[in-house]
C-alpha cells in the first residue's frame, strides 16, 4: 500500500531552492533512509511528509489524498493525519515544552481524547520501553542531550503512529546513546510501522533501512538497498558523503576516495 507519493515536487525557502522536481513513493511498512550532505534537502523532505510545509510546485499525497493547506484545515482530517504521522526533530528542544518528562509524554495522547486509563497505560508502557522511567519527574530542559532525544522519541512513539519520521536521530550523541537510539528504532519496527530516517551516518544504514534514497542538491539521485549504496564509492563521493583525498608521490598525484564515515556505535574497529 502506498502511503506517500511525491510527484515533481519543488520547494523554495524565500526564493532559495531546496527541492527540485522530486518524485518518490513511501510504501507501508518500509524502512527508508534519506542520506545526503547538509543542504541536500533531507529535512525539507521530512517536513513536507509531515505537512509542516507544502510544495511550491508539484504534489504530495497521503493515502491517495493531496496534502494541502486547505485539506489540513479540516479538523477531522488533520487530527487523523497527526495521529498517524509523527516527526522527531533533529533538535529535541524544539518539541519539549512540558514541566516534566511524564507530562511531556502524556501530552500527545491527551490531545486524542483518550480515556485517562488508556493514557496512563500508554505512558507507563513507553517509559519502560525507552528505559526512562527514572526520569519521569525530571524537567526536560535539565536532561542531557541523549536523554532529551529519548524523551522526544517517547513523546512520538506513545501516539502509536503508522509513520515515524526521524531527522538525524543520532546527531550529537555519544556512541552509547547512538547505539541505544538505533536499538529503539529497530525494536519499534513491525510489518505495519513505516520509518523514514534522515541521516548522514552511513554506518547506520544496514541497521535502520531496507531502502536508501541518496539526495543531492534537492533531488534523489539514487535509490537502492543499503549494501548497494555503500558499495558505490563514486556515488558517495559525488554526494559528498565520503571525500576524495589526493596524495603526491614525487611528480605523480594519486587520488582515491577516503571514507569519513562515523564508526558504528555497535562495533568499534
């Protein structure tokens, strides 16, 4: 089942192009990674999928229905869409605003008008799943970067979305916290949940994705399984995901790709 379809989508930030004639599909249950250098359009694409912004040209559809500003003004549609699709921002401070971790996680379910017992059940379940029960009474602003990421993830997972959008979920984390976040993403997957992750950490791809879209200057330049993408050194150099170094030996200059990937948090080399 196709959840999202983008057809010839463009997007500009105050006249500065961010996406160019981008077309792709997101199928139910897929685990997709968006990779590309800074400025390649990954975050913009996630914001379009979450209907936080809308295309300058082209069309984005969700379950066959166009995602437009007018459509999102319909309260019933908007409520259902927000329940089914959720975005975890790169900077957790953007989405943490409640006085305690418990309140932060309970906020979303309370907006769904769920029974109080169901809200409490969901919050307790997710506190245990994420491993942050000991933080329940702490104010989010006093947490470490890794703890904030986990709370932001918990505040989204508690909504039980069909589609989980993650913007650089391991950015600025120490290796242990990176590993824990990857484990949480893996632990949450099932045949129904769709996960789209924007990242520049190539060593995560085989753990978090079945399909990789390589982005360059606002468009998708390649799509393949993680192993194929990682084996295509020329593509990775062109997309500025690894760098080509030149070495001089006497009068001869040799150039070869040099891998600047982050070490995998699970495996130290």
